[in-house]
């Protein structure tokens, strides 16, 4: 699997929406590719920040 293929699958990989075979191929590539691990870390941090922001916004709306 190429870096382009893996990076296109990172969002569904993080969301656990890839079939088992594809997830395994992404995992294997990530084990060998520092650049794609970096891209995964960036997407993971973004996903976490967005989730935290939505949660905080929901809590703020509840307080009003």
C-alpha cells in the first residue's frame, strides 16, 4: 500500500470504519512509515480537538 493510499484511508481507519483487511494493511504500512505515522498523529489530534470542541460547545449550550 502506498503512502497516498494510506493517507486517504486515515480518517476511516481512525473511525474504525475500514474492513479488517484494509485496516490491517494500513496498520502494517504505519509500522514501517514514519511519514504516515506523523499524518496519523496529526489527524488524530485534529479529531480529538474537534470532539473536545463539540463537547465544550454542547456543555455551554446546556448552561444557557
